C-alpha cells in the first residue's frame, strides 16, 4: 500500500514538504510589490542622473566659452613685449623737422609759488650772490588728497511775532541728516560708473582719502541718486 500525503486546504502542501502555500503566495505578492516600487525609484534616479549629466555638459560648455573670452580679453590688455630691431631705421620721436613742437600747456592759475635759492656753488662750495629777479620756472600739476571735515552749526533764535523758535536751514549742497558730503558721494558714484566694485571703492576711500566707508554705504548712495534722478530720465531720453 502506498502512503500518500494529502493537501489540507493548502496548509500542508506535499509539494512544499508540508509547507503553507498561502504563506508562499503572500511572500510572492510582497516581493512583486517591492520590485515595482524599486523600478519606479530606479526610473526617477535615472531621470535625475540624466538631468545632472545635461547640466554638467552645459556648465562645461559655458566654462570653455568664458575661458576663451577671458583669453581674448587678456590678449588685448597684456600685449607681448617685442624688442625693436636695432638694425631697422625708425623715425625719431618728437615733431618732424620744421614743425612746431607740442607740449603740455602752462596752467593759467597757480595755486602756490615756492622759491628755491642756491646756497653754495656745487663746484667750489663758495657763497652765491643771488639775482632776485632771475629765475627759471618749473610748473608741476598735482592733486590734493585729503579728507575735509566740516561742522555746520545751525543756530536758532526766537521770533517774537510768531512766538516760536526758528532754526537756520542748511546751506546748498548739504544734505540734511546725512554725514557724508556730496563730493564724496559723487566720486563714489563715478568710480562705480567706471565699473569699480563697491568694495574696491571703499578701499580706495580708506587708503587714499582716509575716509572709512562700507561698500553698503556706496550702494545706498547710488540707489538714492537713481531715485532722485528718476524724474529727469525722460528728459534725457528725448
């Protein structure tokens, strides 16, 4: 007689060595669901990788373009120094023969005269007899770099007619409530117009003029200038 193992409603399956077939089906469904989820994650990851790869390619192309433009700009600014050939005949500097020379014009206004007198002869060391009205002039133009601090004292008085205290008004060119003058603001705005960053402008004011200003101050100055000149802009366009 042959012993047979019967399946009791799937709880003891002879093909599974007496295992539960419903438990096996449940594991299959769970793994199938997890596989679908992983495929979706992989698809999203693949799309993100492709997006990053495209952005990387665009950045590389932009980098090459900027490098080429920078190289072209530097080649125009820093030209190679080529020594002239001494064997080649070159025209002499200055005005041609028979033409009037050209030099810097003498300023019409002299700010200061400084007289320098010889004390002793540079050859023998003897005393020098000075000719009072005989001299040569050497005119030098330079700029005056200094910080100017002005205290405007606005006095006040009493009006017997109105019975109130009257304060003096600030002079023209003085911005009420501001502690930086219009000339410093104008120079800062002009340096910005030339393309100088605000931080370098602040460093120039600190190193040259001794005026300590932050880059945000120059930004606020330019914004205020733009707002004050907004009403004049249509007139310039026409």
